[in-house]
C-alpha cells in the first residue's frame, strides 16, 4: 500500500537526494569530495563549501535494499572480521571498489532473473493468482529481479575497450551495478572522522584513508565519564577543531571562511531546533506518525543539518504535523494501542519483519533516543565543542538513562523494546543495565531481542515475535493492574 | 455445566497438552518428545483427548503457546506467548510466586510475576548455552541418560570446573576431562554449576524475589536446581508438573478468555 507522502516528507527526501546528487556533480567537475562520519562537525566542511557524503547513511540504505549481506561478505573476504560493525564492513567493501551488481549473461548481455524474487501476481480483484501446474502463487514478472552478485569498479575500469564488443561489455557491467541512490556515491578524496560515535569508527576511517591513500581528518572525542563536559575536554576538542581547519585549508588551498562557518552553525542550530519540535509531536496520543519514520528523517539530520534546506524541510514537516494533530490524522497504518520506546538502530534488512508483530499488536514506536541525541543546540564555539562531545555512545550511563527516561515520560510509553545489535557493541553493551533501570524507574516492562542493523544473518524472526508478544502481554497486564489500582 | 479448556504448548523439543475442567481441575495431560514441525503436536492433542474420552468439539476453548503456537491454524482459538503462559501456570501451582525460571529445550527465560501475572521478563540471546539442548549434548558425550544427570551429579565428591559457556567448547572441555580419567559424576556436577551460573546471570537482570519457581524440562534435573539455589541464594520450588507448566498456563488463560467472551 503506497502511503500518501506529505510535503514536508517530500522536502526532506529531496534534501538528502540533493546531497548525493551535488556530490556526484562536483566529482564529475573534478572538485574534491569527502566522506564523513555522522557526527563530525559538518559546520567546518560547510565553511569550505565542500561536498561531503555519509557512509553510515549509505550503509543503512544498502542494508535496507537487502545488499548488506553480500557487501559484508565482501569485506570479510578482504580480511575484515565478521564481528566488526556491519556499517563499517559495508563501507570498507565499498571503498575497496566492491559493488552489489545484477547478474547477467556475458554473451547475450541480458539479466539473469532469480526465480525466487518478485511479488505474487494479483488479478483484477486483488486476489493472488495460483499457477495450476505447481499449485503455488504465480509471480508478477514486473517485480522479479536479477540475481545479485558482487562486482568491482576497479576491475571494470581496467578492462580494455578497443573492440565494440569489449566496449559494450564494459558498459553493461557498469550499468549492472545496482542503481540505488546510495550505491552511486563517488569515491572519496578525503575523509572526515569524529569518533564521538564509537571507536570502531577510528579504525574504519583510518582503513579507508590508507586504502585510498587520501588525507584523514580525525577529531578524537574520548568517552565521557561525567554528565558535565569539563573545560579541559572542551580545550582538547577546540585545539583539534583548529588543527582540522588548518588541514582543510591545505587540502582545499582555500582560506577558512568565517562568515560561511557562522552561517552553517546558524543552520545547524535551526535544523536541530526544528528536529526537536518534530520529535515532540510523538508526545500526542495517538501520535501523528510512527517513530520508525524518525529513522528515515535522521538521514537529513546526518547529511544536511548545516544546510538551510534541511531546516526548512523540517519546519515544513512541522506544519504538516500541526495540521494532522488538529484533524486527529496519523500516518501510522493501524490504531495505536500501545506506545513503546525502540532502543537501537533498526534491523534495516528485516524492516518489514520488524514491523509485522508491532502492527499486529497495535504497538507504535513513540520514542527513540535519536531525538535528544541529535538535537543539539549551541551558542558559541565552546558550546559547539560541548555539543559534539555528547553523542549516543560517548556519554556516561547516567546521561544515557536520563535522555531516554526523559523521552519515555514525555512521550508516554508503556514499554521498551531493546535491540541487542550485534554490529553495535558500544550501544548494546550497556543496555542490560539500562533496561533494569527503565523498569525500576518507569515501572514499564522491557524486552530485548537479538539482531543486527545490516547483516541479516544475525536476526531470527520467530524469536523476535515471541519477545514482542511477551512484551505486549506484559504491557497489557501492567495497564490492567494500573487501572485496577486507580479504581 | 462444566467448562473444558485445552492448553497446547508446542516447544522446540516437545509437545505438551493439559485439559482443565472449570479452570481448576486437571482432567488429562499428554507429552510427546518431539516439538514444532513434527507430528508431535497432533499426537499430543489426540492423546490428551483420548485419555479424557473427549473430542475437539467438547472443548470450550483451545489456546496454543510455545515456539510452534502459530502452526495450529483451525485447531486453536487463540495464541499467546509461552512467557505469559509459564507465569500463569507457575502462579496456579505456587500462588506466592514472584520469579519463574524456565529452562526449555532451546531457551531460558526468567519472568517477574505480580499477583499471578507476568510483568517483565528476560530471555537468553540466540546462544544455546544453559538450555536443555546444552545438557542433551553433554549427556551424549558422557554416554549417560539425560534423566540420570541429577542423581549422578549428586554423587560427586570433587569440584571440576567447566568454564566454557559455548556448547561446542564445553563439549571439548568435557571430552578432555574424560581423557584425563576424571570421574563422570564430578564432570556432571561441574556442568550443572556452569548451567546455573549462566542462568543466574540472566535472572539477576530481572531481579529475584521469593518465591522462586523453576519450570520446564530441566527443572526435573535436581542437580541444576541445587546448583541454581546455591548461585542465587534462594530456595527454588518445583513441581512434578514442571514440564506441563506452559500448557497448564495456556489452559488457564483459555478458561479466562472463555469467561470473558461469554460474559460480554
Ligand atoms: S556507533 Fe555502532 S553502528 Fe555506528 S559505526 Fe559504531 S559500531 Fe557501527
């Protein structure tokens, strides 16, 4: 069922599309393009008018398009351990030139269709058409896809194209690379990394820099043991900002433009504020949209928070939501019976399976930690250092619990669903203790399940369903007990 | 007129049924040692009905639970998770229960129960360490019957540590102990302690409050129960009906739902 998309959501999609399209254009024009970690101070790159793309966002897209497994395996074949974060594996394989590609016959240059792919064919009444020979549903040929295989752009580029046949073959191989938006991210000329997200990031970017022999700008943010960010920490980061500016001046041959920098900071603040207000709409009962949508909107916060277009798009979405609340409309495709916080990154390759039991039980996600974790507002450069010091995995457990319990209370959740994500150890490691505190402090049941954000081999649907059903039954019992106590 | 409800628990390694009269009296029960995806569920259902001399149509409500609960289309009136059912069953057998530890064929769950209702839970991750399967594998290498593990372990005189949580590594640890001529009974005792420490770790995450009840097939292994009591510092209650606990809970929920639907 195709959902009607509001103008705000459309604008948000365009902002992200433009980031990648602009980068492709810049690359074609011979300009420098970079790759950046999601919480690197984009304000610095904006001051140099640099086109920057975001591997985490790309990896999520690749995973959601179900090419995570083949790309993870490609990285493993390059020698990266399968315990490494799935985003890192996908990105490293991509940096090495590996691409998910459509299988074809080199003689005929025709795609080889995978008979298992595709959706069931439906007749005019919407009923599934059964094949009389096999007794199984027939496939809609329009939805069937070629097999996915691995290709290598450097191998393709090295191919000769002297004869017509060779030229055709080379072109076809280029074309066969899956034409998804994120899969067409140009290779980087420099990389920007801020390890406030996690330490895996450090090695990930160091590896790309070495692999591609390109400059790396690293901003090191240690794990913070205290809720407050101390002045010495601020000074440590400030000095690194200065060094990064110097490096960028060398790379680009341009002077740091203070005006542009200030504008980018103003944009980032405006985006953050609008983002927070959009997130606040989940406080309404029923919520005008599903928290899962926030995972998609996160792409804008990651790739474009320093651009005015992102701020404007969020402000537009805010208007849509205000209208929806007035009419009681919601984009959640089922009546909301329970409200939960979803903790962690979704299992992108299994998104439909993740959603199924939630939908079946009327469970809406009305809280995700991304809201406070990415809605950072600051006044000056020191404030900016402090803001970048606070990323989801760089804060101490007290701060982490406080963020989450704050949104759980404000967004009135009945329970918490925790993704123990095999990829993201820093995020999953402290969740057992957090879960214990949520139940103690908020009096709501919590359930955890195993999965992975990018590698589908780590998720089991039956186990997940049992845990969701258990959570729903516990929320039901909890609600009944609270109602009885109120009487 | 009496109300008959049937609870069916289709686990990963066994299928169990309990028939209840008026949500109070157990009329009959059955257990077949194969679970989801086999003929087990159908055979267990046939058996429980036959021993009561009744038919499916005589049942006022049928509720399915367990890993294979959704495979009984057309037989069950409703499905619920085995989590709630185990909480319910345990509260029927032990009205004062606050913590239920269930060790099944391939999962371990610890439930928090308030006034007979499950309010929170934790389950093991995908790893089979500490589950019934772990004990099955160990019994096989030791060439003893799994039901004899409890009695044999009780005769141990010396502490032998089995430190690996991983089933595969623990298996090779056991094999090397055997190669060193270590007494099987000491090894078994070590295995029980290793299961207990793994399960205790999970139990501490939901918090342990008396009464603590243990259910599932492994609750019949007195060695594990004792080791777990030591690890937790709490007395553990078990019942001869432990293996039927999930099915019992399902039959009880079936009775509740029947009443609710017929009041309305
Ligand atoms: S924070 Fe987690 S998901 Fe993100 S890069 Fe690090 S390990 Fe991967």
